[in-house]
């Protein structure tokens, strides 16, 4: 019996998503964990993997189409089962409901469909000529594109489409808007009026308006919700970095795996949670959820925004393993090749702006996580040691914590543990 594969909620609070690319074909055999499709949301392109094994009997959603979370996207049969030829399986109309953008002549030969729940095939036009007639003049777009077009006042009939069969995809709309902005003529100058009394010239208050991308809207929505619903508080500390930077130099001197400062900080964070396990928790409305493993999300800047892929069970992994896994996640994040489960979970994030010379900053918690550590640059500063002023490389870190889960004393204990591990980095390796 065929199993219906439905559009997953690839990211929290996503209600619809598009199939960017199918990674399988009809008739192909798949195993558990094999990549099925690249799913595009407003925030990222995520690789979705099979949860069952079998044969792909049909792909119900074309590339570029959006559907609501939970809608059917594919059928997978038993291993060895062959797709039926000539009688296509039930094909849901999909939540997208393709929209007629240009008004063509009335359609002929409308499709007669039966309920998908009955398991019977949809009746399609009897010939390719009829199919072509039924599709003539239609332009298909996703709900995301239609919504953005409505918000920007754009008639999609004017937008050239580069998707399958001329479909207008999001990048087409963004290019159209950018081009329209560039060629918008300046308003005509009014007819000359009698010269007024001399006055200081008016300041030029012109500006460029950059259309919002779906990712930027999603980031704005999520962070606004976090800041307005999660009670943030902040704990700031200065950490001496000399020993950690010296250790990193030794590790990278001829080593096969290159270790970054961030890799060492990720391991130090995991060690701090091992010492203060009460802080490794998240808010779950009816309970505080205490986690058994330390999963650390790392903020990665990508074109148009950022994503936070998660390193799993950092506490039980070697530093070399963390460095390799982190480099892989960052690379795939920037290429839009992350998997669904790599963007979920964790109680903690690290956001490092030290490479930009930022001394210190405060970061916004990424729900449902309960804390995020903002990392600044290590710089030479005067430090008093044993009554003497010494020059040391010092880094300022700021822990943003969810006060529903973590109290001030608990946050202070965690930051003290983190500081001790960074300043005595050989303990990170234990």
C-alpha cells in the first residue's frame, strides 16, 4: 500500500513551503534518510529526507510550487513496487491553487476530480491537445510570490518567469522590483514660480527603497516575537584569551584539522553546561524541559540574512570532530544545503562577531532556545594580576538568557564555568 508523503514543517512556525528541487525521480528506490527534495521556505532551503523506504510512485508537486504544511507531495510504495503507467495516482490540487494572472479565453474541458481520500485517480483531459488548451494562458505562482506581489502592488502578468513552463518564482519578482526601481523616472519639475526671497537650500532627503525578501521578513517576525514575548536579561563578562589562542596555534601547527576560535568556544560552552546542567533547559509552557545532551546552534551569516544550524551532542564529541562538523554546516548553510533536523533543537546558540572587530554586543534569543552567547573580538587590554598591570588579550562576552528558565544566579554560574574553561583551555580537551 502506498504511503503519502506530506509537506513537512521544515522550520518552526512555517505554514507553507515550496519544492525547490526534487532529488528523486518516479520509479526510483529510496532508503530511510535518503534525500527526497530541497524544500524552500521564506528563510532557507532545507534538504528533506525520506522517513520510510520504498519506491517513488509519484511526485505530486512540481518544482517551484508551494503547498501548505501537511499537504501531500509524493507517494512511496513498497520496495520493488512499480509505478502504474498511464493512470496517474491521485494528484491533490495542492494548497497553492494556481492563479490566473493574465485573463485568457474561457477554459474548456474542466477537470472532473474525485475525492483524494477515496484513493481513485483524478480524471485528466483525454489528449495532449486538450491539456494544452486547458493550460493555455495560465501563469502559475506560489502563495509566497502572490503575497509579495500584492504587497508591492505588482501585476504578475508583467513579470517574466524563469521557472518551469514560464512560472514566476520569487527571484523573478525580486529582479523585476529591482529593475523597476532603477528605471523609475524622476518626477517632472513644476513650472517655474516667482523666485522667493533667498533662503538656505533644502536638505536632500532622498532614499533608496530595497524590497524585503522572504528571509528578511521571517527574521523580522521571529526576532520581534522573541523580544516581545521572551523576558531577556543579560550577563556580561571579560575573558582572558591568551592561553586559548596559544593552544589553538599549537593544534593547527601541522594538524590535519584546522580548529577555529569558535570551535574552542563551542566546546567550552558544552563544558560549562556539563558543570551547570540546570541551565541546559528550555521553556515548554507547561514545564521546563531539561535536555540530556548539549546541542549548540551556531549563527551563520548568509546572503540576505542568517541561519542557525545545530551541532549535536557537543559534549561527547572530540574537538576535531566539532571542528569538522562545524565547517561542514557553515559551508552547506551558505550553499543552502542544510537538512531539516540540522535547523531544529538545541537550548543555546553562539553568535560571534569578533572577526569584524566588534568589542561587545547583545544578541536576541532564538526561541525555543533559552540562551545565546554574543562573542566580541579579543584585543589587548590592561589587566591587573597579582598587583601588577599586565597586557593581556581579552574578549568580552554577553549571555542573553530567558528569565522564565534561567535565573540570574544560574546564568552567573554558567558564565563563570565558561570563563574558567576558556582561560584554562586544556580542560576543554578532557
